C-alpha cells in the first residue's frame, strides 16, 4: 500500500533520526515525528484506483496525487473561510504576512 511505501521510505531516509538530530528540544522532535506519522496515517486512508501496488513507481505517483488533493482541499477551505470572513479584520505578524496580498495594510 501507499502507506507501507511511505513508511519504508521514511525508514530508509532516516527521517526520524534527522528530526531528532535537528531539534533543539526532544519534545519538538517528538511532535514533528507525530506529524509525519499522521501524514502516513492519512495516506493509509487514501486509496484511489490509480494507485495499484503492482505498478512500478506507484508510491511517488500516489504521494503526488495525495498532496495535490490535500492542497486543493486546503485551498477550497481557505476560499470558503475567506468568503465567510469578508467583513472582518485579519491580524498577522509582519513575518506571517510576508508574501500575502491585502488591499490595505496597517502597521
């Protein structure tokens, strides 16, 4: 399955060890690894027809499809929230606003 492929790839790439080595705090590494495991868990629930395990390179193809669908769902959710909140003020830090476009900005 795609989840097994992802789990195996994470082991081969030693992602968990990299997260632990990179983190300043062990708890931070645990939280990051929990996020990775949640992604793999989400992959296990993603089973479109084009992701047959017998096909060569199926893991990467299915991962791309999964990420594309997740991005589209996030964009749809953001658009929906944007329409609902048209008459509201948005507060952001300057750092988080970088790259976003707003018609009016107060600093």
